[in-house]
């Protein structure tokens, strides 16, 4: 438990820092951006966000796709029933974005989330059972 407390403290400090000097070795400078930036060339960027509703009994995700000029290409929302931690809702949002990319057969896509834990988990080769639960 102390390890998780130290990890979350480090993540919080990193989120507060403009330079993000994290002790987490897999976090890269390109993972930390203060403001939204458009994708490059013919690529698109999917922004993912999640929200918890009704005292935690529902959660939703929103996906927005923009082109290199920042113009809206497509968007969607999904509502789920059940209780999850916010970080898991964000991770499910990223999973839904990846499914969306696959279904539409898009190429050259950037996925962006504001959840540091999800970014770190993506870079990590360790199974994250305690953070995300089995199967995620």
C-alpha cells in the first residue's frame, strides 16, 4: 500500500510540474502537453475523456476526432452502468477509442487522454491488475 501511495504522490507532483520530472521511468516528454495541439499532416487525433454520474452508479466516455487543422471529424459518447474508479473509466475510454480506430480502419491516429495513470500504464509492461482490475 505504501508503494501505491508513493506512486500516486509522484504522479501528483509530476502533474503539478511544468517540466514533469517523474521518477516513473516510462513517462516521456511527449506524454506531457499543457495545451491541445493539432495532429500533423493527414493524421487525426482522438481526445478521450470520462465522467462519473449519479453518485458513481454510471460513467460515460466522450471521444472527439479532429484533423490536422483542428476541425471536428467525428465524435461520440457512450454511457455505462456500474461503479468504477475514475482511472478505470478513463482506461475504458482509451480502449473504446482503439476499437473505434479499428472499426473505421483509420491510419495515422494519435490518441490523447488527460489521465496520467492510463498513459503510464500504456507504457508499462507490468500487468496492472490492482489498478485496473482483471481483464483491463
